[in-house]
């Protein structure tokens, strides 16, 4: 799932990263990796802090552009761009905001596609928790509620 998320980010990286003069070509792969890890870190944090219901609701009823989850991902990625790559904070935020919301929109879409088992919500959440527990019963119960 994590490799597929990297590919999903890479496929959406055109304007935000690849065509961005503020990001040197030699950093493209690393910056795409930073975007992927920012998404994973925020999703994991949601689970670790007991907000799995909010996470399930996000994927079930995604009004993603005003969502605190996506804002947190954008801010985390923008901070990495600023701190590790020296990109101006305003430009870093604009770059993160151009990439993360479309990636998350695509991720939600993929999670609802029954042919795509890698991004199925129960599979994704299980991988995020290190496959320590089968969350399918809990997730299915929350989706009905």
C-alpha cells in the first residue's frame, strides 16, 4: 500500500513538484517521498490518538477541501519543504496545497473502488497499524453508524 501511495503521489506531482522551479530536479524523488510520508504520518497519528471514527468518516463522506485531516497533511508537508529543502514558507505551503488535496481526493476514490484491494479502507487501516489487528469488523460497524 505504501508503494502504491508513493506512485499515486508521483502521478499527481506534475505541476506541484516536477514543474516547480523552486524544487531542483535532484530532489524530485525525495520530495515526492516526503509528501507520501506526510500523508502516512497524519493517517497513523489519527489512529494512534483514537480518532479512527473520524478517519472512517473522512473516507466515507469526504468533503476534503475543508477537512482538518488534509490541512494537517498540507502543513506537515509544507514544514518539511521549508525545513529540509529551504523553500520559502509561503511557496512551500502553496506547493503542498497543490499536491496533497488532489492526492487525497484520488485516495478516497481508490478506497471506494472494489477492484482496488490495496486502497480498500480496512486494508489501508490495517497496514497503518502495522497489521497488528484486523480492523474490518470495526470499520464496517462505523460505516453503518
